């Protein structure tokens, strides 16, 4: 079946360090979404990527969609304690959407 | 403010009991979804509904039931047939009524069910 693999499962960084999470699919995606879930909270939509090779930025967050539309990444520059939480990708297929398992980010002040 | 309201936030259940989780939205969204979240497993789809009086099974529908009698409401019943019901349950909605990566999901705050 259609699956989206996300790595790493956990990432612990010192405040100010960078962070990256990756998502991969064995089949071509129609698009990909990213969500953030704060501890004790619910997922909140961050962004959607649709085009091959697309790059979008939101302040310190950079989102990329691979040329083959099979992978994506979220990069946070100079992490802050407010970045803590779990980041999920959600890969879109023609009539389905699959969430990755998420990457849990902790930031040490 | 528009949003999704889930209740109760916390629920304890004895084995063998059915429980119903409420989900109400005032976003005028066509589609509604129920996801289950377990540690390290991401979000798994239980059921979804694209329009009123219609719903489809997701990947893990066994032991669950839903109804969609009103556009605003999509309650989930966790039945005694669900072998491992302890989890965090998330309700979501989207504008368009098709399960697709093009749909942006708005989530409720979730309901945490614990079976004693």
C-alpha cells in the first residue's frame, strides 16, 4: 500500500542548532503537507507543496519537495524552544493521504 | 471563531463498554475525519465522511462506528470489539469532500481515551 516514511523519529538539539526531518514515498506524490503538533496539542497545518522541486520558506523554516515528487524535507534554522513538538508530513496521492510517523523535536535551552 | 470541538477531552472506560466521542465543526466543511494517534505511529485514519449520510472506512475501522446525520457533526463510537482502544483520537475536517493530499485538514483538540 501507499506509505510515507519519515525520519528521524526523534531529534534532540541544543537551542541555536539546525534541525531537519525527511519524508520519503516509494510512489510519486501529488503533493505533500506539513503539520506541527505541540506537546499536548493537536496537529496544525504549516504548508503544502505541490510542484516538483518546490521550495517554500516561513521565517526560519524551509520546506522542499523533491524533483521526483517522492521526497520532502523540513529544515529549521537556529532552533528555538518554541520549535519543540512533533512535525508530521502528509503525502497526498490521487485519492488518499498518508501521514508519516512524525519527528519529535526537543530543544535544550 | 470557527473551529472543531471535540468532547470529552479525557475519557476512562471499562473493558466491554462502548463509548462515543463527539466532534462538532462550525467551519461549514464538507468532509470530516477521525484519526487515531499512538506513540511513534503517526496518524491512522479510522473513518471519513465526504458528505452527509455517507461515510467510508479508513485503514483501521474495525471496532469503530460513525454516523453523519448532520454536516456539523461526526461522532465516533468505540465499541467493545476494539481490542486496544486506549489512544488519542483526533477529529478533523476539510473544505472539499475528497480524501486527497490537496485537502488541508483542520484538527480538533482531541480526545484521550483510556481503558481501565
